[in-house]
C-alpha cells in the first residue's frame, strides 16, 4: 500500500474497501486443487443458518457470524478447501404475521381484503427489502460467504427439494394425514408444532391480557372450577372439575376409575348436559386418578389431549365447539354460539350458578400453553393435517449419534439432544397460511360419492400436477373425479430441515453435493437444537443416507447487561450495525418507531434505552465487535453483553494499529524480511523470548479453536499482543533498532519484529479480518507472500521457536524489571531512578548485565542499572529493597527522597509479616510425616518459598539497619 498510514485508527476507514476487494479477487470461493478436487489439507464447510426475512439481524446473528466466519477463515488459512454458504429463510408464520400487522397499521386492511396473490406480492416485496438489508449487515460483519451460491428457502431449486421431501416421506409411509388434536393459535389462525408452544407457569389465580381482547380486559387463569352434572333418571349429581369451564360445552362423557366403589353403580348410565341436548355416558377408564378431586373427570375429546385418548378408547363423540377465530360454534348451544371463548368461560360459570350446579372455584397452580410467536393462549382443536412419523427417524438418528457420526457440544446440549429424541412425538407440518410452500397434496373428489378429506384415503401427492393426476386416475378406477390442491402450506422447519443438502442441489446429483456434503459443522443457538438441528438430522439421514454434518456447536444466548432476554418492547434489541457505526441515543429512540410497537411499548422501550445507553451506542467497529463476541464465547448458555466491553476491544484495535504504525518506523525503506520465518542464530535473549511467547500463543490459539473454545483463543492472542509484544518487545527493541546499534543486532531485531507482526496479525485475522488486512498489507513483503492475509498460511506451532531456557531467563529479568518499577512507584519516583540488582552467581550476573539496556528501556525515568554479585555491603546506603527470588534482590536508591523514620517503621511492619509467613512455613515443613506424605512438587515449591522468605527477611533487616543509620 502506497498511502501513508493515517494518524489514528478509524474503523470506518479501515473497513471501507477490503470486503469488496476480497470478493472481487474470488477469495470467498472454495480454493480447490488444479483438477477441481478438494485440496489435500481437507474440506471445511459451514451452511450458514439462514436468517429469517422477518426483519433485520440482531446481535445474536452477529455472534453467529463472528464464530462461523472465524472458523471458516481459520480453516481457509490452514490450507483447506472452505465453503461458507449464505442464505435466507422465508419464515412462514413470522413473516406473514409481520406483514399483516404492517398492512393493517398502514392501510387498515387484512390479507383477505387483498386476496392471496396480491397479499403474497406484498410479502415478496417485504422479503426482497429485508433480504437486501440482511445482506448488507452480513457483508459489514465481514462474513466471507460465497455469494454466488446464495440460497432462499422458496427459490425454485429449494422448493423442488421441499416437494421431493414431501413425496418421498409419503411414499415411504413416514408422512400421513389424520384428523388429530393440534395446537391452534387463534391470533395467527394456524396450527403450531409442540416446539412453537411455550408453557407459562402460574402459581394460582392470575389475570392476563389475551391478544384479540380489549387491553383493559383481563382473563382469569390459574383456577379450577367444580360443578355438578345431574344423573339421568335420578336426583343424584356427579361433581367434576376443570380449569377451562367453557370446554364443558364440548363434553361427551364422564370418566371414573373402574375400581372406584363410589361410582360403580353409575357405570353404563348417563349424565344430562344442562345447556345442550346431550347425554353423557359414564365410562370406566384406568387413566382416572380416583384419589384426585372427586375421582370423576369430564371428557372433552375434541379439545384436550388426554381426553382425546379416552375418546378413542371408548368410541366417544368428538364434539368441536370452536371456530378458527376463537368463537364458539353451534355445537356449544344457541346461548353460547358466536361468543368469544374467554367470554364464554365467564358466561358458563354464570349459567352453572343460575342452574344451581356451580360448586366452587379454587386457586390451582398450573401451566398454560402460549404461542411463542403471538403470545396467544393455545387451543387444542381437531384438524385434518399432514403429520411426519418421527419415531423411526429418531431411532436412526440416535443410533448414528451414539456411533460417533455426530458430535454435539457443549455437553449439556448433547444430553438435551438424546432426551428429546428419546421422547419425540409426531410432527404436524400443515400450516394455515398463505406464505410458504403449498402442500403438494391433492384431494381426489370422486363424482357421485361422499368424500371425506379428514383422512388420507382420498388424497394423492405428486411432484407435479401431472404425477398427481396419474395417481388420482388409479385411485378413481375409471370414475370421474376432480383434483383439489390442499390450501395449507408447510411448516417453515420442513423446508429449512433440508438446508445442508438442498443448498448443494439435492435432489439432483450435483458436483456441490458430491464435494461439500455432508457439511463439517453446524453452528447455531442451543435454543433451536430441536426446532432445526434435530429435524435436519432426521431428514438428512432418511433422504441422503448421511448425517448432514459431523459436528453441532451450540453457542450461547445473548442477553443484555442485566441478564434479560433481548426484546423490542424492552428497548434492548441491538442492531449490530449500530454497534459498528455507533448511534446517538435520539436515533436509537427513532428506530423504535420504524417497527410495529404500539405507543405504550415504545414509551417503555425508550425508558429502557435511556437506562442502558445514556450516551447512545459508541462506535466499536466490526473488528472490535467480532473479537468481543468471540471473547464472550466460552461454552456457557448465556452471554450478558456489555457495550462498554465491546468498546474496550475497539481500543485494543487502536493499540494494535498504533503499535504496528510505530514498529513500521523501525524498518528502513530497503528492509527485506527473510523468505521463511526462522531463527538465524543472531537473536538476543529478548528476541528468543518473544519468539517463544509467539510460538506458545500460536499453539494455544490453534488448540482452543480446535476444541471451539473461542474465549480461551482470544485471551491467548490478546495477551501476546498486549502484554508481550507491545508492553515488552517493542519497548525492549528500541535500543537494538537505534541507528547507532550494531548493524547485525539491528537486522536481527528487525527480522524478529517482522515475524511477530506478520504472525501476530495472521493469528488475529479470523477474529479481526479488517484491521489485520489493513496492517498486514503495509508490512514489508516477502517474495513468497500471497496477495492477502486471508489466504496466507495460519501460523502453526514450530519447535524451532521453542526455547524454555530463554523463557526462564528473560522471565527472571522481567520479574526484576517489574519489581524495580513497582519499587519506584511505591516511592513515587518518576525520574533519576537508580536500580541495583543483587545476584548470587556469576551466571546471574552475566545474564542481568547483558539485559541492562532492556531494563533501562522498559523502566521509564531510569538513569542507572547496576548488577552486583556477592556481598550486599556493595549496595549503596539509602536504598529500599524488594525480593525477586531466593537469589535476586532489587534495590532502589531513595536517600534524600524519603522520610527515614517512616521508612524504618515500614520496614518493621514488613519484617514482622515476613517472620510470620516464615514461621507458618516452618511449621508445615517440620511436621514428622512431611517427607512421606507431601507430594514432591509441593516440597520443592515450599523449599523455594522458604529460601525467598529468608532472603526477603535478610534484605528488609539490612534496609532497616541502613535507614536507621542515616537518621
């Protein structure tokens, strides 16, 4: 790069152009061998979890990009053929819901006012808008995606895969149609799977707002209501209880335990329904707990999962009392027909009271099912739907997982995985929506016959209308018929479950499918382990015969600094671009008005934003954000994100930038680094030490990335840059790179500096792609260097750089240096610092004398460093002291600068403490069984402590005596 380096680090300037250049150079595409096959180093593929086109990305998506792109860049630099496939999910329920709300808010219209085609055009406009926004966010986050392979779950090729999936499952007897209880969301007017239903725990009577009702109106939950049914032909009554009084309008029986003596005389008799013309048989069933309540249970087969099973066993009438919009239908009787379900709850209790049948209402701790999308209370209702038989699929998935074909981490997620698969239930895949893949199923209406579309007998499936028609002809056996395609669409997860192989071209046998499937890794949040990951494995194994990825890594859930879940209504949802660019508080407030929040929710969110971001969000840059998110990722289930910590890593970027800028001044214009980073034999002690530390960091980062411990990997590279390269070597090399220094020494120090900067930037690149490219491009180039840091080789552990001897020696020197600085600080000395290092052996004397320039350079204000061996009488009078080890003591000249009386008192305190510590240690090592019972390593450590304490005590006594004489 020919332009001079800017005066300071500016994230926007650094991050402005590199992404487009990387993409234009083709660096994001898989790099293969000359014959098109994978490189010998191996293949590493990640199918990026497709974000929903419901809205822009939040900070949780930024975590996904930071981790996944970090792994992709790391593996690419290790020489592997890498592929990172981007894409988008149509998100049926969520996207249709948000567009419907926006349509009503802006135009006062519903989707039915527009009609199916016009409404779907509106949704497609929304999808195109948000796909563009999300694409921009992913690019700004630095994701090295192969954009030529971008996928969308409703693209023609992926839609073809969905149809093929449906047809194969049906042909294999795995997919079937049945009129069964489903989870019905009145608000969204669609069926939901069990995984899309949350269970809200109530401790007793609770009043709640319910979507679709006046906000001022509260509905009662958490109570159990007892009432009586009159027995037909007698004055006797039988008492039952329910938490949903309105469902009694759909009761078709009363169940008692067959061994309950209280009710044996009623077996086979009937109770009379008080509000509709209906007789309720009294049936005996083992599912009844005769010791709970009255021992009699009302049975509503069409609106309760347990009652459904009882209804099946006793061939009871299944009476549905709910319309799709949550109002009661004619089966509920004239009085309640058309009434909203929770209004009917209140009115049923009132009617029971008027009829003299009400007994009591009591608090009842319970759970109520809540739609995770809309917050509505779920109703179990009967619907003819398409279902996937999951048990046989799960059995094979468990078998493959236990055989080692799939690794799941962290361990807690693995335990969750097996627990869920062991208890898996059939999956309802029908959704009563317009946005999504329409079911490729057709009802065959045969002329002149009564046709029931509730079961699968008169249904055919087809990859095309022609295939369905041919199958219908066989079913109709020469009779006239009409085909009616199912109006429902398929569950979004039914299409996203195909993601790892549909994006590679399945069901076609493509080159991508051959080379890049199965994927290497699936990384996602633990909260969708079952929604998505399990279903990918179930269908991947069934349809392709292979587990779709070899490893599943579950990252943490990001919460705010207070540990709260991110929520738009709390105002704590963070757009990653706002963290990258920074955003004033007023602009944060303004963004709230762009969504679908009502005025009350906006006011609440503004209050939350003022509390959490009183000065707005500071500019942190992409690199600072990515590094912070990786630094948070240590295997836990939650991350409490603090923006100030993210800003701290932006300052780390600034440190790297300035350190590199300063270090570049140490290279002459004609400096040429060695073609291969290696030792020349001319390295000084501090050079061998820094290369050893670099090598250690290299080993640590690779080791931790291998086991997906991003927190530990970032700590290793952070510590190297900050505490070893910047704080020590760059300072220590100043005298070695001075123009007056020996040319051989200067050249060696420059080569070592170049290795550290080059390797240090490469180490950082997976976490901080932009600033590392910017700085790496400015380094003096080797003839062997490639065009970009992102395709350069990642550093790996090199035994030639390993030097435990250099580490031990320089660590001792550095310990003395730190002790001297600490001594000076304790006496508030900032200039004319004179240090005397007292050692015991000639080897120590030679070591420290060779490092006097380094100690002077790293001790600000130092004017003198003298090494003394032998008798401490050579130490000048008036020195304070501090012990480094059992053989090294640092003295600081303070005569004339301190209160001598105070120094004597200070020494007395320190002497008392040293004696106390020494006495404690003597007690330990003088125990009779010490030699036999204490491990050898502990004995060695204690012996070193003893020697050091004795030296410290001696030095303190000498200092006290010295200060006392000067008084």
